C-alpha cells in the first residue's frame, strides 16, 4: 500500500471528526459587541473529496476511470473464509442486529443461518466469478464490494447470468425475474447491483494476474471477463440511487475491512461520466 493512502485507513468517522474541528471558527469576538460565529462542519462527502478522491476530481471519461482505479486499488484483501464474518457486519439488518438482509429476496435471516443447505444464506458473487474465471481467489473472488448474502436456492437460480430486464418471476424471490440468459433483481437493489458491477470494472483492470473486467451491452458472456447489459445497468443506477443501507455498507467496508470505497455510491454521477 502506498504511503499516500495510509492515512485513509483510519475510520471514516474519526476522519470526519478531525475535519469538523478544523472547520470550526477559531477567532474570539469581543464579548460586549459581537456574537461568536457558529462552527461549520464539513459534510462527509466533502471530507472524502478533499482527501480520498482528491486526485479524481475534475476528471471525466477514461481519465476519471484511471484515477479511480489507482485510488480504490489500495486495499486490504480478505480471504474467502473471512467473507462470512464480514458479510454479517456489512449487510446487518438495521432493524435486527442478529440478522442479515439477503440481496435479492430482501428477507432478514439469522446471521448464523449461513451455509450451503436449502434455507441458508450463502455468498453471492454479483459479478459472476466465472466471468473472467477468477473463482474464489483472494482479490476479485473475495472483494466485499460485490459479495452479498443470498438465499442458497435463489443464488443457484441466478447462477452466472448477466443482468437485464425481463423473464419469469423467480420462485421464492418476488420482484425478481429471470430467463435463460439474464437476471433482473428487485427494484430496491437494481442500483446496488449496477454500482457493484461498475466498481469491479474500475477496480480490476488486468493487473495483479487477474483479468481485465469490463461491462458490455450484451448477455450470454459466458467465461469472458465481461458482464452486461451495460445500458440497463446505467438505467438501474439512475432509477435506484444509493440508500442508507448501501452507504453504510460502503463505510463499513472502508472502515473495518478493505479500506477502499465504491466510488459510484459516493458519486453516482460518475457512472455517466465514465460510460
């Protein structure tokens, strides 16, 4: 990890607190004539822009993608077994700290109900691991920014299909649809899916012995290092902007595990700027 990125590993909340202090007004006014100006606090996004994203600001297209790749490639990697523990934190049900929320079904399920049996939740690779054949290798195969809890049976139905609109209703997961070559997630997570796919395309650019992952505007990508359908993913990202759950997830991964961020959660407008 470069020295330039070491400072970003401290928790985001601590970083924000430091900037809040710096943002306060320090000058004291005469007691009899003036009222002290109220302290100002920098917004979390402003803090990130002034630190984490500073080398990406003002760029667009290929230059923006390259700058973001450099920024988010500085990360701590987790093993595939560590993913189990991490998902219990990243995807914790805000209404029940003993449970996680499954991505496609939206169901709240006990954290301890993880495994490979019917009725359990397991580790869903949103960027299908066969698309580029990286499997569960430490790196793209264990990157928390695209791994989510999901019902074992629904995970199997999604399989390695690309993302697109249409199909028949998915058994056990109302609001999701599938056909022979594509999968459409429920409306509440369409944007989440799009931003996870596009994160992977920026993070993995053919370095570190891993394939260059890129979205394209087709389905049936098979083992090629591509995922589609790009035009649909862009629409989904616009229709379903980041919500509180997705933003918290990004913060937990940044603060506690990988110490890198999904830039499209912080700046959804960068999707259209690059693609």
